[in-house]
């Protein structure tokens, strides 16, 4: 069975928890993780596990791993529209993993959990 090639954008608590869970799956292969802190020990741990990593964000990760099929985006809600557009242009599906998206009062304006396109 071919495994789905996935990446995680965020190297904090949500991203590293997701990495641990996804690495146990037989259905997916975590091939990339992007963060923003060059001194992140969590990015270093992912790299030590054989995951392609970068502290230079999603665009750089896509240059390093062009065969990504699905991205879990756990960054800030304000970054999601840019990421969704970038991924949609490449035909890559994305899942918004930020708790609360834009917050309880703005829940109607979040990124779609599958297509990465804005919902209103």
C-alpha cells in the first residue's frame, strides 16, 4: 500500500504531538515539518527521525519536498489564507489544525478543512 506523503506546518506543541501520532500510522508518511525558529529542538528531533525540516516556513518546505500530498497547518489563523492559496496552487490538500480557527465569534470565516479554500 502506498502511504500518503504528508507534512506538518508548525513545530510547537500541536505540530509535535501530531508528528508523534502520524508516525504511528501505516496510512501516512510524514515527509516534512516546517517551523520558524532555527534553534527549535522540536524541529531538530523531527530531523533526527528522518523528516525533512526547515525553519524557513512552508514555501521552503515545498521546495525541499515537492511530492507532498497533504499538509496539516497548525500555524496561526492569520497565516492560513496565505498557506491555503499556496497549497491550492500546487494541488495540495490541507487540513487546518489551529484550535478555534479565528476564534468563537469568527468561526464562519475559517479555512476549509479539506480543500484549503476560504469559507464564508
